[in-house]
C-alpha cells in the first residue's frame, strides 16, 4: 500500500466524518487502517452507538446491512457491493416461509449470516459468539435454526432440552478443513491447541480444543498457556492473532481457507468508496423494521 492512499483515506475520513469498520477476515492493510476490527457481534454492537455520519463497512454484505438496519439515517457504504456471503444466499424468504409452516411451534433463530429479508421473518438472530446464550434465552422448546447447519449442530448438541430443526446451509470456506489434515498437523505440532470456528464440519469440531467466534479466538490464545495454535477459520484471522500475541505461533489449519468475498475489498476501493459515496447500502423500510426486531432481541442478550 502506498503512503498516498493511506493519507488520502485519512483525509477523506475527516472531510466526510466517516468511521471505518472491518471484519477480522479483511486484508491486513485494511485492518490496520480501520477504526474498529471485530467479529460479527462486535461489529453489530459498535454499530449501535456510532456518532459519525458515514460508516464504511469492510466485510460482506450482511454485515453492512446490519449496520444500515441499526443506522437508517446514516450513510452506510461498502467498497465492493459484490462482497456477499454465499451461506446467506442459501435460504430465501420463500423457502423460510414454507419451512415455518412445517414447524409452526418453533422459534426461528437466524444466524446473522443471512439477508435482511430472511431476518425479517425470524424471531431472533445470533452470531457464532452468542449462539448458545441466544438459544438458552428462547422460551420455545423447539427451534428452527437457519441457515448454518454446523453452527446449529454445535448449539443443538449442547442443549438437550430443546428440539432443533436445522436448515442445510454451510460456509464453503470452512468446508476446506479436514480431520485427516488436522491430525497430520497435530503430529507435526504435538503441543498445539486446535481452535475451530463453529462453521467447521462436525468431525473438525470434534477434535478441536476450542470452538468459538473469530474474536474469541484471540482471547483464548492470550489466556491459554500453549505456545502454538492450529487455526481453523479464514486466513485473514491470522493477522490479528499474530499482532495481539507476538510470542505465540499460529498455524493455518488449511492453506486454502480463503473467503473470496472478504478479499474483494482493497484499500484502493476504500479510497474510491469514500470519494464517491459508493456503494450505498439501502434496506426497504418494512423489511428493516422487522429485521431490526430480531437483531435487537439478540443484542439485548448480554
Ligand atoms: P464471526 O462472527 O465469528 O467473525 O464469523 C463471521 C463469519 O462470517 C465466519 O465465516
Ligand atoms: Fe460467508 Fe463463509 Fe465468507 Fe464467512 S467465510 S463471510 S460464512 S462465505
């Protein structure tokens, strides 16, 4: 990255009274210029109290949509409008409506990796950081969990008192981790702890020492006495893990764990986005109000 671009972004941020939020999977140079870097829950929580008029979200579409839903009167921008999440597109409102009819007694619990029109038909949202807490707070005995079958299974296997119906969505990026490869890595680094995101397949979850959200991985690595950690999530996570734990070693669980959508954002596009006020995120007001309810219910659970 040239100094020119960094300086230009800083200047534009001041002129436009803008704040830059970035997800943990963003490119290192983006994380380094962002005002705030976090997981999906942290990005949603920080979006609740922003003073600036313009918020530029570096992540994927549903993250920018949540920020807009929480800030309808602010300008919410994304540097690349094609940065979507394939898992979010694995369930449509029509499909959810049909599924709800098959489970009329179930509460709909929706992973935030979903589109606003699907959130609008859901009772409560959750993220990988708070899925257990949210499910425990749901008063119904039955839950229809959408769209990630693996996060859903993770929660369901630890909550025996509720019946779970899981939608068969998944994250293509997290499918690249395999138990066989991880056992080989364990052979090479016998003292290493395996940290996995709950979007990983169940055989990967089974051999993990810790299953948690991206930001929770940083805390676990800080607090655990191990010196080496095998990381089963998108490779962008390694930047913060290394930066915040310089004395520890982080080994990727797979060299192929790249989310192509997260990598669509670049510093050049951030500069362009701030210069042109593009791309503006809009959410239709009826959908926004209904989606807001399910997001706020989640954010009320501490
Ligand atoms: P986190 O909320 O844990 O950061 O996860 C978001 C995501 O998209 C994982 O693939
Ligand atoms: Fe979606 Fe997977 Fe990318 Fe996360 S890593 S944004 S779940 S495709």
